[in-house]
C-alpha cells in the first residue's frame, strides 16, 4: 500500500488573489474555483494518472479567517527556468512578492521571499541553459 502527494494546501485570506499570484509565478492554471477555495496546477489530475505514478502536486488555497502570524514550517523553493536568479527575483517583486529576512544570514545562494500574504518561499539556483537567460524586467 502507498499514498501519493496530490495537493499542497495553503490557508489564506484571499484564495483568488493568492492563486492568481502563484499561477503567474509557476505558469499554472486554475483547475477549480469557488468563493472559499481555488486549486491550481500544471496539469489536470485524474485518478488513473495519480495511481500510475507520482506527479507534480496541485496547490489548493483555502480561505481561513485568521492571518499568518509566524514563520512557515514548510516553504516552497522555486528555480527559474529561462532566466537568472536575480532577474527572477525582480520579476517576482513586480508580481507582489517581497524580500524577507528569516534569519538566513548574508552568505547564501538563495533569496528568501514572501508571497502577498506573507508565506515564505525561496528562489534558488537557475535551471536556465548557460547563455540562454532573459534579461531582468
């Protein structure tokens, strides 16, 4: 017997706005939406595909009344695929992300950021082919 990692659920104040932010960050699309929840993903999951093998999980944003109050115990790492890390950081700042300090110190190879509701995530190494990076916006 086994299970599959199928959704990453994020409690938030505004599911539609946060889902729209993450769709722009990850090039995901909205798979399902209601007033209190939005599911986004890079593919349309089916039970058959999930049973066949581990696939990328979807992200689910669920409305909750309380706001985030402490550092995340779990966070996402994102890797730019067609640009350098600093250019991606600049793009994400333009989408509404912010740089944050969670005690990471000055010597690091990643940038700690927060989405519009304060959920921390890291921009890590670029996966762009050498010489194929787009300039910063």
